[in-house]
C-alpha cells in the first residue's frame, strides 16, 4: 500500500470526493460549501463504492464508515445491528424488541451511532413500539447518539417526546416541524439544556395545522428563541415583539427568515445599533408597511441578501424607496421583491403600476448580482432606464423584471431591442433574464453576448418567429428561450395566446439538435 493512504486526513479528503459537491455557484465563495449528496433514502450517493472501500482494509474502514454513518434517518437502521434473535419486524409494520438485551449487544450499534453527525426521526414504512423506546432510552453504556450536531424531527414522531434522552452534548443545529397534536408542542422544552449553545434553529408549524395550534406554536417558538443567545441562523413562522427585540440585539445572528411577520423590533437610538451581523433577511407578510418597518431597523447591518414577499398596496412606490434606503449599497448583492395582488387591481390600474422613478434608488447598488422584482402589474420600463440599469449593475447575473398578471395585462409600450444591446454591452456576467421586450423592431445589436443562458420573454410582442430567432441567435449565441406557461384556470387575452404560440415556435427554431 502506498504510504499516502496511511495519512488519515488525506484518505478522508479522497473518499469525500465521492459524496461531496459544491452546493452553490463557486462565483460566491462566501456561500459555497460542500454538502453530502444523498439519495432518496437519506444515504450518501455512491454508498456502494464507499462500502467497498470500508471492506477493503483496516486503514480504509474507519474513514469509510464515518462517511457512511454521517447521516441517519431514524433508528431502525441502527437497531438492525442488534443480534437478530432480539428483534423482529411484525406484519403491522412495527419494529419490536422480542428478547432481553445485554450490555454487549449494544457494542456494534454504538460503534456506528457514535459516527452519526446528522440525525432525522423520519422513518419509512417501519415504526417503533414502546419496547424499542424503552430500550434505546435506557442503554446501559451512555446515550444512543452522543455526537449528533444536527437534529431534524417532527412533533408527530414517536421519538419526539424522548429525543433529548438520545442525544449527547454537541447539538448545534435544530429543525422541528410541528405537525402533531397540540399537546406535543411544549415537548420542545425538553431540549432546553441545548438552547444556550444552539447556532441554527428552524422552527415551523405545518401548514395543515388549525389556527389554535399555529398560535400555540408561534407563542412557544417566540419564548424558546429568547433562550438562544448563540443563534447564527433562525427560520420561524412568526415572532412576537419581545422575541423581535431579543434577536435584534444578538451579535451572532447572520441569517433570519420570518414567514408570517407581524411584529418589528422597537426603535433603537443610533448609538445602539441592532442586527449588526445580519447578512441574509427573508420576510413575508400581508402588509408591505410591516416589512418596511422591520427592514428600516437593519440600517446598521452588512446585509447581502434581501427577499420580501407581501400584498401590494395601492401606490407602493414610496414604501419601496424606504425599503431600499435601509440597505447598504456596499454590501447588498441580492434583492428579491414579490408583491402580489388579486383581481381588484384592475379597478385602478394606475395605483398598481409602479413608475420607474421608484426603482431609481436601486441604481446606487453597484454590487448587485441577483435582482428579482415581481409586482402585480409590473413596472413601466423604457430603454433609457434599462440602459442606466445595465451601466449601474455591471456584475448582474440574474435579472427578473416581471408583472405577475402579465398574461392578462399588457402595457402601452415595451422596452425595445436597444435594451438587449445595453445589457449585452455592460452586463457581461448576465446568465438569466426575465424581461418583456418589443422584439418586432428587429434591429440587430452590434455586440455579441455569450454568457446569457436563459431568457424568459414573458409577454414580449413578436411578429415573425424566424426573424426573432435569427436576431437572438446573433446577439446571444448561448441563450435558450424559456416558454411562458399560461395559467389554465385564469382568463387571458387572445393576443397573449398568440404571443405564447409564436414564442413557442421561436424556441423550436433556436433549439440545437442533440449530438
């Protein structure tokens, strides 16, 4: 055997190449992390190859077993390592202990369980009965999962009330979906000894739960969060005012998601800044004003990514301007604004179409790489503004400027092909574009842009699929047209149906034959 295989660290790096891949675009090194690729059963991809390595020799065995057992979905796979005469799987789908267990019977189980770092209580088609729970809770030589750092569980699981009795002292990452009966919600308190060291918490209520259960979850989660001083990532359905004030003063919080925002932190004097480490913020709420009030408290944050989702009020432009002004142009690289509405917007179109003036403040954010602006009826765009936008965002990689009701409402005018020329000239990293452009002018841009991969033409006017395909191919040789799917159960105009059909033909003309 070559001596390099005797270096444990080198062997581990080589073996992990079988199961790891970068999870995000390598252009963003701050978020590119290696993740274990898993199959549908939660095991690592290429598990057979790793298993063969584990059985090759002793030098390979330790490292390969660590990789194979790094993740575990449920305890059944572990319990099958007990002597075969001590357990059985009954016809009713339950795993049962059928014979007394001696201390030495747990040796093989514990040899594998100490390698588990990520544990989920999700079992497939096999359940554990009371005899199993009694056995794993009272293991004679310690706890079943001494080294678990990341725990994911459901309140409906049979393990949930006892999960704290299975863990060691290293838990740092907690995910709980409250999908069980309401009397199980307070069982999260059994994990209280781990709250002071918790770094990542994802605590959410299942959407199928009734209003009373959802309210109890929100109250319990708000209380629990105030006992987690080391939080770096927090994802919850909602927070009350005391909880908002608590997390605002955490010096470690970098990633915050609140799916149903109802409260904001109390105003703080400038001498006492809040959210000083926050880099990513996701907020959804019924009222855009509520979100704006929250975001304005993050003025001291090095915010890199902002995503908001709210109901669009009439004349929302000033609120959007207040939203942008709370962000730091030096840090922000990604912004997504989703403003949705209903059929009532058609009663007063002018109140729901956003003038381009209210997007002007975004042009000072020169480091933007990802912009998604989706409004009910869209923004009034022209070539002049899009040219200024292309010059202001030279690093942009993904650009969405879309009306949610674009299949029912068409503006009087669209940006022309000159806008594509500006984007091709100034946005050299642009990879995905979602923008309606009047393609009927058919003025061929002078610059070729080879980076753009996907264009969603949406409701772009079009006359000739052949001429449109020739123009786009000459300007964007690598682009693929992404077809716009019309909603099945929504009214749409005859003109929109015609445009969708013509863009479908254009896409076929531009598609390259498979080699």
